[in-house]
C-alpha cells in the first residue's frame, strides 16, 4: 500500500485514489471520502506537523473529477510541512537559550498553532522572563487547557503562589478544566511554600474532578502533606497506591516527611521497608535518612548508610 501521509499514531493513505483510479472509480471515491472524514473528524484530527508527505502525488494518475481534491491535499501538506519545520527551529533555538533568535522566527511565522505559542511561552519562562511569557499568553487567540497548564507551570517554577492560584481561578471561570500537569504544578508550589490550606483546597478539587487515582497528582499531594508535617493524611494517601514500590519519589516524600517531623524511628523503619520492597533510592533519600539518624542519635546506623 502506497503511503501518502504518515504520523506517529495514524497512517493516512490515498491508495484507492492513486492506484488504478480510472479502473476502480468507486474505490477512489471511497478513499477520498475516508480521507475527508479523517481531516474533519475531531476524534482523528491531527495537529499540523504531525504528518508529512511520504510520497509525491502523481497527478497524472487522477481523473479530472478528483484533480481539484488532490491539489487541495497537496496544498494542505505543503502548509503543514512549513509550519512543522518552523516549529522545530523554534524549539531548537529555545532549548539552546537563543531567545531573541527564537522570537524572530516566531514573529516571522505566517501561521502558528498551539505548539508554537506554548514553545515561545516556555522559552521565556525558562529564561526567567515572566512578563514576556505572560504577554505571549495574552496574545493567544484561542486558549486551551494545555495552554493554561503551560502558563501555570511556568509561574510554578518560580514559586509564584499567589499568581498561580489567581490563574487557577481564571482558568475555571473561562470554562477550562485543569489538567493533571497543572494540578501537580500547583501542588509543588504548595509543598515549596508550605501552603497547607491551599493544598487542601486543591485536594478537594482533585476528589471532585476525578483525579484521585492519578499518580502525578497523588504523588504531589503526599509530598504536600509530608512537607507540612501532616503525616496521617500522607500515610492515608500513600496506602492508596497499589504500585507504590515503583514510585521512588513517593517513598522519598514519606521518608522526608517523617524525618522533618522529628519522627526519626519511623523514618528509619520506613527506610528498611524501602530496602525490603526493592525501591530505588535517589539523591534525596540519604540526606533524609541521615537527618532521621541524627534525630535519634543513631550514630551506628548512620555509619552504615
């Protein structure tokens, strides 16, 4: 089968249109209808740049009836390829810290998609230019939950707690539902700043919105309660995980919470449980267990670590 369009998850073909078109007109028309359905259907629509021309269209193989449609397809692909290449260049310049050059590319693009706007906004955030990032967000003609998540995550990087919660309220007022990533980012701010009341409010929203079993959200919830020395709530959420042994961040959050709460014996016991469950240790694990050892004057155990 001759592939005309190829993407990561979808392969679009006009095999029935291009192959033996004159001999099989009904198959050609079915191929065209199927392709139009894919382009128009919200369930299968691909953002520009997610597919590319894998084989040039041979217009000589089309009947006159389908020639106009084939040329339209060719035009769509050429436009998407241009946008895709511009987005890739924008991404590379942003990653390398060439923000001014990235902005020039951004300004020169005749067409932009959601990826374009989010990439430029993230580039400013990563460079510490919060005002410029917000300006890009304000200029986006159609904002989605992904765009809002990008903005919230950017402010979360700098611990801007008040701004983050204001944005959260604005997002909900505009009818956009927070994603798992925006909720996790907000919970990280609560953990960083010790905002237990705000963390509890987000916890309530999580329960109402169906994110109570999301691993990213619950891991950050555990971290909030543990960092704020609310270990009973953290323990309850920890036990909720059925695959907790695979989440070393979750275990370390609990261990750190016990150590910071002054419960060194529980922290040491928890550290032994991590070994039993073969949980992978990370660079936060050992400082926490050493703090626990210091709190119970367990010098012998500290030397073994």
